[in-house]
C-alpha cells in the first residue's frame, strides 16, 4: 500500500515532465461571471516548466525515503499542481491561483520541519502573501485598464498607469525572488525548512519570481525602455532594477560569508544568485535575457545539488553548523563531489555552465555600457569564492569536530542518485555550453521577439563579443591534468602518507584533537575589518520589519482596548455616536 | 601535430621565461639591497631540487590532486593566452577562448589547490587561502573594471581582436586607453603576489599560508605553476596594452619591461594587511576606474 | 388536503415544531428533528428555486400590501433562506452526531435553535417593517438564551451582555420604525419605500441614523461591535457558529435590503456603509492580531469579514453585490467549519488559549487539516471558495475603477493572514508529549466534512452557482422591480 | 656505525661512541652515482632552504648571514617558513629540553633529503651550560647532526664555511644524517625518551620507518 502510494507520488513528481512532453493545445475552465482560466504553454513558461521538471522528481526521490511523511507528500503534490498551473496560465487569474497555491502549500510544507520557528514561518507567509496581494492588486489594475485578465502586452497605457503596474507587479516578483530589502524571509525559511524541501524552495520556487519578472517585461511592448525614460545610457527602470539586483547580490554574498550554518549560507547565496538574474533582467537585452535564463537554469541545477548534498550531510551527521563538521571527505566522498561540482557551478568557474551564464551577463553589461554594474557584479561573484570555499572546506576538509562528523556514513542512495544525475547534467552543460542556448533558451528569445544567441555548434558559446569552446576547454584541461599527474608520478621519490590528521606543521607544536584547528565558522570573519564589508555586515533591514511588527501589535493593543467587556460603555458609545452625528448634522445645517 | 608542438612550445617558453624573470627579480632585489644575490638560474635550481626531493608528504588524495589541478589550470591558462600576434606559433587554443575566460581560468587552479590546502587540515593554510580569496575579491573589482574599459573600447572580449586593433605604437592600449592601464596596474601586481600585496603567504604570520603543508615534489609543482601563471598574466597584459608581439624576442622584451615596472613597485613598498589592501583597491584603483567610466561612458561625447 | 408549498413554511414549520417539543422528547425525535426541520426547509427552498428564478414569490398573510402583511421570496432572500437552513442542518447534525455537551442536546436548546432559524428566516422574508422588528426580537431573544444555556458564569455573563446590547439595538430600531410609521403611515416595506423620498431630509437622516445604529449593533459594524468578542467567547462554539453564520448574515441582509429598497439613490448611505465596513474590517483584523483565545480570534475574524461584505455590498454595483452575497455564503460556510472544528479541538484540549494548542494539529490531524482549510478559505486563498468571492468583489471594484477598497481589502487580508497563520503554526508546533486521547465522535466530522467539501467545490467550480448570486444581486439592487412586484405596476 | 646490534641498552662506552660519531663522516651512497644523480645532487647543493630554529644566542648570527652583509642567498641558501619546505635545519645554540621536543618534531616533518647543522659549542657538549639541569648536552644523541660549527658563537663566516662544507658533502653524494636517523631510529627514540619522558613527540616518523618507509 505504502509502496503504491509512493510510486503514485513519484509519478506526480514526474507530472511537469509529462506536461512538458505531452502538452499541446489549450484548455479553458470557467470560474465565474466572465472570469475563466485559460491554460496554454508559452515557450517562456516551457523553459521554467523544464526547471520544475528537473527539480520535482529529484527532490521527490529523497522525500520518499522511509519513513515517509504523508502530509508532506500530499502538500508537495499540491505545490507541484499550483506551480504547473502558474506556468500554464494564459491569464492572470490562473496565474494568481497557481501563485497562491504555491504559496500556501509551500508554507505548510515549511511547517513540517521541527525546526521552524514562529518568526520564520510568519515572515515566510507574510512576505509571500504580501507578494501575492501586490500581484493581485496589479492584476486588478491591469484588469481595470484592459477589461480582461489575459496576459498580453499592454497597449497604450499612460505613464502613471505603467508605473503603477510596474511597481505592483515588480514588487510582487521582487519579494518572491527575495531582493534587498525584501529578502529577510528567505534565509531563515530556507534554513529552517525541511532539509530536502529547501532544495525545492531555492531551486524551483524562487524561479517563479524570475518567471514573473520576465513575464512583466513582456507586458510592456517596448520592454523597459519605454518605462520612465532613459538615464545615463540605458532605460532608467532597467538601470534601477539592475542595481537592485547587484546590490542584493553583494550584500547577500557578504551575509553568506559570515554565516555559521550550511543551509543559511546557501540561502544567502540563493539570494545573491537571484540578484544576478535580476540584474540581467534589468539589462533586458537579448544577451542579458539569455544570460538570465541560463543563470536560472544553472542556479536550479546547482542549488538542487548543493541543498540535496547538504541534506544528506545533515541526515548522516545530525549537524548543520560549520563548526561541528569537518573531514567528511573520507566518509562521504560522493557528497563531497556533489558539493564540489556544486560550488564550481555556483562560483561560475569554467568549465562548468555557471561560467557560460555569467559570461553572457558580463558581456551584456559591457554591451549596455554599464561598466560600474559590471564591476559591482564582479565584486559579488569574486566574494562568492569565499563562501564557496567555506562551504566545501568546513564540512568536508579540515578536522572532524563532532561525534556525528567522525562517525558519519555516506548518504543513502535516494540522496546520491539525484546528486549524480545533477553532476552529470552540470558537466554535460559545461562541455556543451551552446546546447542550453540553442535548445532551451533560443526558443524563448525568439518568442520574446529577440535575437537568438545560438552558435555554430553545441560546443561553442558565441556572442558578438566573442565566445569560447567548451569541448576544447574541457579537453585541454583534462589532458593537462592527466599529463601533469602522469609526469608527476614518473618522478623519482616516494609519497609518504601523513601519519595522522594531526601531523601538521604547527611551529613545532603537536596539535591534538583538542586544539582548535578547524577554521570553520570563523572563515571570512576578518572580512568585517574591511570598512565597506563591515558596514554591510553591521546593517540589516530586519529592524525595520521588527519595528513594523511592533507598531502593528501596539495598534492592535490600542484598538483592542475598545473591546473591553463593559456593556455600559457599548451603550454609551452607541448613544454618543448618535448624538455626535446628529449634532454635527445640526451644526453643518443638515437639520 | 602542430597543435601539440605549439602547446609544448608555449609551456616551455612560459616556464623558461618564468624562472629567468624570477631569477632576474631575485638578482635585482639583491642589488637593491646591496647584495650580490643568487644566480639568475637560482629559481630553476630551487624548482628542480624540489622535483627531486626523495620524500613527499601527502595528507590524502585531495591533497595530492590539488597541485595537479593548479598545474593543469596553469597549463590551460597558458594555452589560452595568445603569445604572439600574426603568427601561427605560440597560439595554443587561444582562438577558442576569450578575455573573461582567461581571467576566470587564472582562478581555477588556485581554487583547486585551496581544496588541497583545506584537506591538509592546517589552519594556517586555510587562513592563507581566505586571505588570498579576500585579496582576490579586492583586486578583481578594479582589474575587471579596467578590462571592461578595454572590452568596451574594442567592443570584443577576444584577445586576438584586441591585439590586432593595436597596430603601431600610437594604437597601443597604453596610449589609447591609459586610464585602463593605470587601473589594472596595481591589481595586476597583487595578482602576481607582488610585494605590497603579498600578505597571503606571509612566512611568519601565517606560516607561509596556503603552502604551509606542501613540501617536496608537490611544492615543486606549486613553484612551477606560479612562474608559468605569472608569465601568462604578463603576456596577457602585454597583449592588451602593449600591442602584443610579433615574435618571441619582442614578446620577451615587452613582457620584461612590464615585469620590471611591476617589480620596481614591489621592491619599494612594504606589505599591506589584507583589509588594507582590499580597502586600497576599492579606493584608489577603483576610484580611478570610476573616473575612467565617467570619462569614457557617461560624458556626452563618449556615448 | 395538500399543503401549498409556500414561503410561509420557512417560519411556520420551525415555530410549530419548536412549540411541540415535549412531544418530540417523548418520541426521542428531538435530535432527528433538529436536523430534519432545516433540512426540510432547505429542500423546500431548493424546490422553490425554479419558481423564484422566474419571479419573486409573494405570500400574503392576511390582506394584500400595502396594508397587509406579506412575505417575499425573491432571488436575494432565497439565497439567505437557503443559507440559513443549510447552516441549521450542519449545526444540528453536528450537535446530534458530535456527542456535544448535553445541554445543547436538550429540549431548551432545540426550541431556541429552531426559534433562531425561524426568526432569521422571518427577517429575511418579511415584507413588513413591524414584522421585521418582531422577527428581529424572536431571533435576538433566542440568541440571548442560547448564549446563557450553559449556566456557568461566562455563559451567563455573555447571555446577559447580549441581552442588554441586543435590547438597546432593538430600541434604536424600534424608534426608527416608529418614526417611519409616523412619517409615512405605512409599515409595508414597499409602501414605505415608495413614500420614503417624501419624508423631509433631516427626518430621513434621523431615521437613517437610528436604523444604522440599531442594525449596526446587530450586524456588528464598528463602532457598535465591541460586544461581539465577549459573546462569542462565552458561548459554545457551535452556538457562535450560528451567530456568525446565520444571525449576522440575516441582519446584514436586512440592512442592505432596507437601504436599497428605501433609498432611490443609495449613494450616500452606501458610502457611509462602505466606510464603516472598511473601518470594521481593518480594526477587527488588527485587533485579532493579539488575540490569545481561539474563540475570540474567530470572533474578530468574523467581524473583519462582515466589514468586507459591508464594503462590497455598500458599493451597490452588480458584480460587487453578487460577490458580496457570494462572500456571505462563503463566510458562513467557513465560519461553520472553523467554529465547529474549534468545538472539536476545545473538547480535546484544555482551553482555547493559543499556548495550549501547541501541537494540536499533530495530535488531531483531521481537525487540524479542517482548521487549515477553513483558515485558507477565510483568507481568500485559492482554490477555495473564499477566493472566488473575493476575486468577484475585487473585480467589481476594478471594473468600476475604484481602487481604494481593493487596496484595503488586500491589506486586511494580509493582516488576517498574520494571525491565522500564527494559529496554524501553533497548531503544528512539534510537541513530543501530546496526549492523544481516544478520538471519540468520528461522526462529528461528517457535517464539517460536507462543509469543507462545499468550500472546495465552490472554490474550484463557482460557475455552478454564480447565476444565483447575479440574480440575487439584481433583485437586491433593483428597487423598482420589487416595488412593481409588491405594489403593482401602477405605483 | 651505530647499528641496532651494538646498541642494546645504551651500553656504548660513554663518550667514546659519541666521539666516534662526531669524527666520522658519512659514507658516500654508492648506489646513487649516475649522471642524473650527480645532476640532482648538484641542484640540491645549489638550493638549500633553511629552517632556522632560533633556540639560543646563535640565532643572532643567522641574521647577518642571511642579510646584505654576508648574503647567504648567493649560495642558494634562503630561509624557509615551514619544515615541510626546508632542507636544512639549523639548530642555533643550546637546546633546552623544552625546545628539544619542538626541534625533533620539526626535523621529523622535513622532507628527505634533509640535513641538520648545529651551531656553537653548546650543541656539541653543552658549552657553558654543561652543568645545566635543563639543557641537552649533545644534540647528536637526539638528532643526526650533519655539520657541527664550533665556536661560541661562530661568526657568519664560520657559518658560511659550514654551509659550504655541507654543500660539498651533498655534491659528493654522501649519505646525509637522515639515513643515520632512519637506520638508528630506535636508538634515537630511546635517547629522546630518556630526556623527554612522556613528553615525547608523536611517533609518526617512527611508525613510518618501521613500516618500511624509506627514501
């Protein structure tokens, strides 16, 4: 029985794939009084559906591991249904319905974790609902303008209308992708969510915000250029959005570096990565959108890989803090490779596809002549090396710091299979950077009436600014590696294996297990001595939201005072209101 | 066949240039300090000595593969930087790459090695790595901004195209885009681990930093890649700003001139702390870069 | 002899059965009849539906209007009648199947509930102002008594408070009725409506104000709703579900029925009501943020929804009105669900305070899931029915190009989410030592499950019923049609 | 000369053994005298990375040696930061027992081929600390010293001479002291244990040698 149910859920998790393969045509469903849902699959949505199709089964597999949490699985199914509805939406009502189903089902999934705190769940749901309601407000404005809920370019809106729409929709999607300063719900919820579900949150759900942003671009026929004039050498709105994205990326990167917890680090890194995507969307050219989509693809793969590996570590060691882990490379080698490939992709190092994506974005920034943005983006993507290193060093290298880390075994196969698949995908995409462009991204760009980016073959990535060949790069590197290793081993002399992990050059001292050798959570702490970084790390927007909450509670208390249980007051109030209104009428000459 | 010979030639040239340049550097340094200094071949001897150490300590497989990765990275980097222009030789695979790729390739190796450092379990090594990454974060911003100015100027990321555009002294990058050259100069020194910015491997403070656990042949590998990588960077900057070179002698000459310029800076300035270095990069070279952006992009005549 | 199936049964049947209650005690038919009566009335309503959709049904009691008393079952009041009786069925079934406390299963409770249903049906159906007052008192008095039924201090206090404030409301209303009678000489609604515009302006104002305060207290509008939380908290949740699900809805209907009927141009009154609705909504939702007692929280939430409905109905446009009526139905369903689930939870856990509920959802998964469903529906999250009606309301405002209510409604929904999700979180708090009692009364879930199913069904397929609401809105808004129907074409 | 068979229970005839040890050079490693080996030896000779263990007053003499005045770098002699990178361990002066532990540890962490140069009389016979309760009198009972440089203190010129002597030995292909250490590890360890007691450094090298590890 349980096996059949599990198979059923796995089949459900394959539904995005089935949809992607099998969907053709159009479906409508009347809701009420002239409001209908129309479902259709645009190329843009198909791209994001692909991301969902990648994420859903890979996340489902570890979730199905015994003991299965049935409510989680049911909610996961609802979540997938909502997200597919959202992607298939041909009109804003179904878009919103999908959006909301996604919101509440993911919230309820968040509650399945024993670690979720009230503040976390509240901030998650309130921010996401705020996003949803902004979206709904935007939809209403859109409906007021066009008289229809269909998603289609807006013809001839006035500037204030455009601005209102862009603000409402834009804020909604920016909350969802978690840009600064609307991001504070992200780290804590990614951190405290069930470990596997964090992967889905980061890989798939945040992409829906990206989908929304690109969708928003399509609402305005002349994209960002028409909106609010030009500034410097580009569209002002795009410029603003790009800076929002890049500042998000920078701040989130530094926050990520200072984290002491694996999942929280990954959460901040997600914010940063989505910040890049936001920047690319802000640039808005064909190159940049191609880069944004590419980044989204890579980020999905990478974050799935990293969160699943980390979930495996947490499962096997029971530890999630950097200080409590270490030296797992010997005990969990496959997870090590998972995280390794993941951080290479995350850092955007060649030859993995993260580089291809970043290359497109960098080139698009040069193309747009936004060099300061380029520099800012470089700042955050180089600073990202530090947290990437921290992510692999603290759990896998160094010294084991807890009983859990000392005795861990390799993660069970439902965790390893997705990792291996993802590693293979990343590797393949890295060797053939043109594949993703030509097969996945170009249809979207064509549908958005932009110039496609496809090159002569899948091996190359070409732009007007030059490109590179993934196959050559990979073969040169691999050949060099084999050659170097071979030559090295040919040299005379013997390798001597260190007698113990504590056989270290330590100024003649003899470190022991008690010596604090593991440079885990402290890594990057000295960065706060750099004035700019220190300033960033000292400040937080949390105070603002806490203040808002406090004010709200104070207001609630104040107003709640009226509801004291005293009938005399009630009656007095009724009479007073009566008298005052009559009196006012008398004074103003009504009577 | 040509490709293989060419690759071997590039690796050989960069290695020989590497140890000779560094030998010269040690000589020059000694003379500045009023010493005789070692022979110009000293780096070669040191390197060979390490390669022929009879014992090499390893801390596990990752510790072994780290230097292999960094060496492979150095080879790849060298092979993706065109050494000469208008020539069939010393091109490697540079037509398959571009400037941004090279900049990233420069980092691949060190990051691979950082894994080895981490797996050694020596906190000093990891401290050094963190410092290195911090410095990298500081220097990349102005460095990339300067390169961005170059890419914008030539509207390409292809090093070949940039080289080809610098036809004659008047079109050298250093003449047509002096700000970009000034912007990248100091970060370039830092990327070469040059003196004011060499706190990463501070011998006493962090016990040689990332290299703390490496000895024997592995250290030899690290030395080799360091020399080759330095040459790759020198050649790259030569290509971008000094018009490239049509034959090997010109290449050596130009690279040497650039090398002397950077070493002259290195020799007279004392070491900065990491955060001082980063702060410096974000103030002086970056400020200069922003000025460059204002001049070349923002102002009305430039758009 | 065939009994004609006329609207009068909606009032007569519960009254008759209630007064014959000793018989039912003897026959052990008390509980079946508690369910059966509203069920029969619901069936009657469904049977009358085709007729109602073609034309309003008028039932003259003694003499024809404008002099006599009559009942009017049009599309709008049909909705309310069906709703009231459906709620009656659900609550009755819950009391019967759910093994509730004995005092709710005795004769007194039986009588009072049937009286309440009769009163509400009467209020909705009547076409006569004084009759309206009478039914208002019937419903009110039975409600006071229902509150006090438990006979412990909080219940008695709630009953007494309810009695006091209810009487005050009735007095205001009565004053208004008296003034209207003095001014127009009529008590038939239609006749009054015809003559209302001839009343001098200040007097209209005064009548309006009295009405507003009287019905405002009853319909729980700010600033006349300070009594609500106390009463809801003191009463049994099943009873509270009747208040929130039936009584208030009936009063709301009466309020808007009167407004749209009496005033040729309801603009000013509508604006007032919209303002009051908006304030009610925002204040109630805000105050609910800090409630630590489940029943109190639900009471405030109820107030907030009432505010929303008032806001929607006050706008007086067909689609917002239809949406408002739909939302009335949905809110009743949701509040039935929530209060009845609360009743189940309250039976299992010590108190209704938030701290004592930690982990309740994990100990009672079904009740927890139902609560979550209700909460999602009340916040208007798709694919549940609350969303459909809210969308309808918002769409109405957007069509009219009026965006401030949209903003306020969404803001209120956000605040509402702030406390509902707090409760949900507490409900699913991981707690190791949850005392899992043998779960008794699985049958209690049956009526709740039916309601939940309906909520989902109406959320997914609201097109099944949207005609009813459009017609209801039309008949509520179309003053002349009513006047013509009642008084004849010549009026 | 010290072989396991001769060494049971430290029954060596007091100072005679040690004197013999001091006087005898190491034999040339006959097995390794090919062209490549000579080349390698020459490279090794030209590049000595020094781990200067500044234990006593001799540390003062290392500074002028390394800096402009005497410029050891012209011989290819340069400081190394960590034992892993060093070829030569310079014990510059008397060794307290506390320091001995660190010195042994550092020596064992160096990669072969590795050499030890001991400066000053203190390392030979205790020098002016001959009757100290806390000083190691004869360093080569604990570590295989390749070159002793006599003097109190030896001047940098003497140090250079010592280094050059070491370089010549290396160039000749003589077996370095590390061979002796490996072959007589039990004896050295026993000596070390006698002074260090339970403060012994970890036995990584000991275990390695006994597991058959050889260069």
